[in-house]
């Protein structure tokens, strides 16, 4: 059985995607060719185009380079219906995602792991990937209990469903196992004897074998019920992503950000990345440390929000690549993708931009830690 202890980090970059989605970044003028002479001495940023990338070079007071880059993405439109990189066929069959829906999806980590649709969080799509997994011949459903594609094997959020999700599904707080089981029976028509609700996550699922046709049909019905609710309660679902840690994790981050001058972010964007870094690195110091980074002039011409997003992403990649932490360095690409999207479209106003970047640089939800072009961990001016 796969361990899921690190999957908080994946909220992260999905948090990171939405997290970075709405903050405002400073625009830059583009000049073709090499960086301007004298940039290092003056500490001023220079902008140039190379190999299709727009580079911004900023040298810190100590002469260290701070490099950021964006790459133009052209397409406009909507995410294709049935795009398995978003979720399985049941979930989006016959539907198209609005910008707001896409943003909500990003905030809740709807990205599969390496194209296998192994989602990390107990959201609606956990019930909706079954058909896709079957069609792709994926047999690893994460544990013998299977649940709604392995929900009973995910150990990160024991109270997630109860405290953050169930209120929006059931219209009540303080949900119990019985409440969730009864809801599952009502939605699916499965006999009560064949319906279970996980003791810790209150997540209802048919207690039948993987190959049982009733189970597949029941999961489809649960998927459809949750999808309908999701369409009508996007804001609530987005915030439920943080609700279970709101009092002891999210609020301190919000407070710290306000104290260092961040007032233009919303509950859906920079907050999530700050939370991500705080949880993964085990220190709220990431926020206070940024104050020193900013004071030292390391941000160059970048706005507060842009520089902070860059700083947090660097911290995130460093954490992912740390062998001492034993984490998955292969997920560095998530942070890189988040910044690619953010730099090109800070308001997340064009879904086509998001789609274009993902399709062109991160096909099949995969990628590598930056090894060329932008090397965040190498070129950032801070440690």
C-alpha cells in the first residue's frame, strides 16, 4: 500500500495553482537580445528574450542573479470535455468547465499522479475516476478496501469529510458515520448492508468487490450527486480545502501576510501556497523570512505578490528536492507549472492559457524538476 503522508504537499501545488491564480503581478517590458549592461551593478532588472522565453534578470545587492521567466501561450477557449488529465469521464461527460470551475478544481488538487488519476483528496472526483481507470487498465486502486478509489487508504485528513465536506453534502454539521451511510444508500439505491462509511473519514462507499457492477453503478451515482452539488457550491468547496486546518494553520498565515503588506490576495490564491510551504517546511518563518528578503532588495522590480510567490515556490522546490526529507523530487514540476501559469496569466482569467501551458510543457500531468531555463533553486538569491 502506498504511503500518503507527503500528499499535503500536493494540495500545495494544486493549492499553488489556485493559490497563485489571482494575485497581481507586475508587467514587464520586453526587449530582444541580451541583458542590459550594467544591470548587475545597478541592481535593476533587465528583460530579454531567448529561445522563446521572456527572461527577467535581477541582481541582488550581493550580485546574485534572481531569474524569472514566462513563455507565451496562445490558445483561448475551454478545457475539453472528457479531458482525463482533469478527472475521469463520468465527472465531466457532456460538460465544459468555466473559468471559476477550473480555478476551483485547481484549488482542490484535481491533478492525477503521473496520468494515473490517483487523486490525493476526498473530493467529488474521487468517485468519478473509476471508469477512466478501468478503461486505462489501471489495477492499483490503493488498498484492498478500494472504497471510492482508495479513499480508505488516504491518511492525511482524518476529519476532512466530517468537518469540511459533509456540511455541504448533507446540509448539516457534526455528521456521523450513520449520516453518511444513509446518504450513500439514498443516492445509490444500494442496500444498507452493502454500504459502508469509513470510520475516520465518514466517506460512504459500496462495500462490494471491485468487479461488482453494482459498485461501479453506485460510484457513478455518488459522483453525479457530488458533481451537482459542486456546481452550485464552488466557493464552499474551495474553502473546504483549508477548513480543517483553518484555526491553527491558515489563520496564522493570513495574519502574517497582512503584517508584511499583502492586502490584494484573496482566499483562493496566495494563501494556499503560504499554507503549503508552512506545512511542508514546518515553519511559519517562511513568511517572516520573506520580509528580510524583500528588505534586502532581492525582489527587484517584482511586486510584493509576485516576489513572494517566487520565494515560496523556491522554498517548495527546495523542500521537494531535499533528500533528508525523503520526499518526491519528481513533483518539482508542479511548482514550475504553477509559476508558468501564474506568470503568463496572473488573474487566471483565460482558461485557454492554462490549458496551453499544461499541454505544451506538462503533457499527461508529468514533468521534471527544472533542469534548464529557469532553475529556481539554483538562481534564487536566498537560501
